[in-house]
């Protein structure tokens, strides 16, 4: 695979991870009540992605 083709793929992965994190954060808010923020922060750390 040419290096030039890698950037668009990585951008897509980053968008997918951000979308997953947003969905998981919303789920945590509904299901985990008082533990939603720490759970979302932990998931963001594991995914090495900034929490929103």
C-alpha cells in the first residue's frame, strides 16, 4: 500500500473511534449515572483519544 493511501484510512479510523466514544459516553450517561464521567474518561484513555 502506498503511504499516500494511509492518511485517508487513518482519518477514517479516527472518525470511527470518535463516533464510538461519543456513543459510549451517551450510553454511560444513561446506564451508569454517577460513574458515567469516569467511565468515559477511562475509555478515552484506552482509545488514546480526547474525551468530549
